């Protein structure tokens, strides 16, 4: 490489003028030009961990001799808890008397959950609360109907 002229670093840094045609020139290595002028090859850094021919690097830690971690299976959700919430919500759309069934199912579900250690206590509690709201709605509806049919005939004149 001795005897070659140094590259034009300023031309490599200057941007081309807009609209000019580029010949797709070569990239100029201005920073390492002086080091390439010597006949000695550049020293390569040693790899502290050689990579096998497969391209796979060995793991940093050895595998666990006792096997993988065992996770406990999830606890099942109580079916009566789900049914309690569904029936209590459906009582507002289908028949308000179903709210009583939602309260009963919710109380049974909470007892089973305490005995068996299952999941779903929040669902059962939500079913009980929603069921009692439905029962209150039924009571208010019955009071309104009774007052409507008892007091309305007496308020009209019979003339």
C-alpha cells in the first residue's frame, strides 16, 4: 500500500449537491489510512470464550441438577359461584324471582369454597350481593303493584 496517495477525506465528508449525478463512488476510510500504510497486520483481539463451529455459545450457568421448577396447578373455580353470579344478573332481565336462587347458590358456593379450598369466593359474594339487590327490586315492585291496585280504585269517583 505504500506509494498510494492519501484519500480525499474532505470530498468524502462533503455532501453531494442536490440534483447532481452520483457515480456511486467508494467509501473512503480517512481515519485508519495511516495505520494501513504499515506492512504489519492489525492485531486481532482474542476471544475469551471461543465459539464452537455450530455458532452456539455455551450457557453461562450449568443446568439445574434437580430439574425444572414445579408449579402448583391452579385451583379450580367453584361452579356454584359462577352460577350464582350468572343467575343473579339474569334475574334483572328474565324474571326477578330468580334473584332468590342466586342468593341461595352464592351461600352454598361460599360454604363449599371454605371446605374445599377452591377459587371463586369473590364471584359467590358478587352473586349474593346482586341477588339481594334483585330481591329488594322484587319487594319494591310488589309494594308498588299493591299500592297501585289498592289505592287507585278508591281515588276515582263513581259518578
